[in-house]
C-alpha cells in the first residue's frame, strides 16, 4: 500500500523561524514532496493557544498549529493528532529534543513510519552547562535513533552519529524554496536610494538573530576595522539587541551601520542583491538558510568554518570560509570576489528541496515493499 500522507513534525518551539520572516524549511520540503505525489501536513507546536488551527499553504500542503506544553524550547502535544489526520509517514525534527523518543514510540505503536531529520547533535550555546545537558539529552535520544532511519543535514552530523554507533544515517541537505524568492527588479542604485543607503558605499550584510551564538557583535568589530567606504547592514533582533545598539554608539558607527530588526522574507532579497559581501560569524552554524538565500542572489559569502557553511560553500569557488575576523577583513580589503553565476549555480544544483525530497521518497518507497 502506498504511503502518501506525509507529516513534518516540529518539536522545537523557540523564537527562530518566525512566519513570514524566514524561508521555512518545513514548507519548502512539503512543496517538494507534493510534486512527488504526497499530501503533506506540517505540525507546529503552539505554546500560546489552546485550540488547533489550520492553514492551507498551497494545494497539497496544510499547516496545523497544535496546542503544546513545553520545557524551554522542547515541546510535546497530543500525538494522537497524527492518527486523526491519517498520517502514514512522519519526518520528526528530532535533534536533541526531550520528547522525540516519546513521539517515536507513539508512531511505532500506531504503525506510522517515522524517521528523524537531524541538524545538530549538541547545543549551539556557548554556555558549558547547557552544552553538557544537551549532550546528555542527545545520548538518551541516540538509543531511539539506533532503531530508526535517520537523515542528517550535513556530513559532519552524519559522522557524529556514526561515532555514537548510529549507523542508519544518510545525508539529506537542507534546501532553498526557490518558488517564494521574488525577482528583484530594482537596480543596485534604486534599492540603495529607496532604503536610505549611501550609493557610493560598499555594502556588508549580516542576517541573523542577535543572540550570543550568532556572535553579532563581530559585525560591528568588522565594520569598525574597515575603511570608511564600507557600510554595514544588520538584519535581525534578539537578546543582544540593546548591547548591539550600545556598541554602535560606543564605536561611533551610527552613520556606518543600518539596523533592521525585522523584515518580511520577500523584501530581504533586495539587501542580498546590493551586498558586496554577506557575512556569517557563527562557528557552530547548523546549516544557514540566509547563506543559501544570499548565494542564490549571487552574493559573495564569507562565513566562519562550521558544519553548515562547510557543507554549502566550496572555499574560493562558491564563497569563502575563514577561521577569524582578520581573515574575513583581509578578503574584503583585498576585494576578492567570485562569479555571481557560479555562486548561484552552487545552490541551484545542490541545495534545493526537490533534491532532498527525492532522497526521502526513495527511502519511503523501499519501505512499502
């Protein structure tokens, strides 16, 4: 019997990935699975409401917001909703989520084929205690992963899982939902003029939450170290927002840095288009959707070595990988640039959801026999 009712279950209930401000991985994958003949349901935990709500994204893709309880960023809800929607296959965004084993157990008892999609095996927090606790949680989850099929977002995670004795792992990279990326019609100068950006400046763009693990303060250190012809644009908000504003004042960067707290995803591509460089400072980046978006616009990306950037970028061919701010500064000061067409091609050929959906579909089909 063909299993074609496909669910993506998110257990993480933190602040990242706000609707309309992010190229949603779940929606992008669902659209690609629909093209392969599946009916897709995305289950999001809703810790703020007590009633289920539904939203039809497009033909074949429905989002279900489910009332959930949570401990920190770890959520659980009434798993029986999967039976109510007659789910055949569940992709569980498990990582180090506390309640992942419980959900796998429910799926097993109710004959729902389940597999995990893992982006990280530990915490990206710099705090030692939190990292220690997350390692303990993941070791607990590892027992259930040994019993099921697992897909990892990067080769590094695959190797880490293998080192934990989890052998049933295949890499399935995160993709970009190209269908929602608008064509930017305005010229370089028009975009700058319309957004109050000095036309004569070279632009360095940072996109990400202003939280400790993203190291947003490095952006200010970088702009401060560069000549005055460089202008920084920071897009994002978070716990370090006030600290960033204070540092901008302290370093007298008010005329050299534009802060944008929130911007709809369809508008962010204007900034990718005018960026001379896009920078990423997180040395534990799980993947990096904004990196893919910037590359799709042909932007030169400079990123610290991390699992995601190392997977996406071919160093000095489709972007630049560095170990320090000094290396990043040198690349910018030397004016090193790559072909925008080559950069975009890297995304089109290797990092679309269509390619990832084929990997999942092949495995699912093999389980039907």
